[in-house]
C-alpha cells in the first residue's frame, strides 16, 4: 500500500441544514469494511450502517440485497463523514434525523432500512 491516499469529499446529500447527529458518534468495525481496488478500507459518507449483534459495533450494508442485517430503530444510521478503516475501528458521526437526497447517496437504501429510520426523510 502506498503512502498516498485519495480523500473522498463529503457528498452534498443533505436536503436541509437542520439535522441531528448521534452524540459521541458510533464505532464502525473496520474488519467488516471491504477493501477497494487500491487496497484501502474506505466507507464513503452517506453509507448505511447497522449495529452488529455479535460485536456491538456498527457495520456497513454490503449490498441492497444483503439479508444478514436486522434493521432496528435506533440501530440503523447513515454516516456523516467518510471513514478510513485501514488502521482499526473507526469513529464516525451518524445522522438520526435529517432530510436526505436519496439519489446522492453512495448506495441504494432498502425499504426495511428506511422504516428503521423514522426521523430521516428521503427526498
């Protein structure tokens, strides 16, 4: 792995300046983040994360058809900033109340996940 890193800017997926972020943030399990083509573990801002029942940490949704998740209220969030998990578990802010432009997110959000985030309005 080279010492150079590509930084991904935060996408403008918020539709309003009024939002609420989880106080203290959430810890994302870096072992669950897939390695990209450059050999780095990167989870882009706007990605969906859910709480892993085994570890208690949060993990990303692998694909819209991934059925290994149980979407629960207060355990399903959208992360605020891009997370770099190359050096261990990562801390991130997470939206629990916001207006979000769905087309600007890095991946499609399943309907079950939307139901688990009642204070996030997708437009």
